C-alpha cells in the first residue's frame, strides 16, 4: 500500500496576526509588536518581538501534535 493512501487530510488552524510599529514622540521607529488571535476563540496573545512570537508558535505546535489523536476507523 502506498504512503499516499495512508495520508490523512491536513488539520488547519487559523490565526489572525496583528503587526504594528511603535514610534517615539518624534515619529522615529522604536520597535515592532505582534499579537495572535485564534480565529475560533476570543483570546489574544501579545508579543514584544518576533522571537517571542516564534517561541510561542513553536511551543503551540508541539502541544497541538500531542493533543491531536488520529481518527478511529
């Protein structure tokens, strides 16, 4: 039996990513900020920088793999 025949449909997760630039009183760039909102939940999580966002997503993906069990036949 081929590997393709055993493949399951992908499981999608949707997030709304907000990105904004913070500026000082003179209008100069200070930093970028980020937040994620799960499209199925009201909760939003904020991040001070892209590294924090990346760490959150990596952790979320690891937890999601554990929580997704294969469908029974």
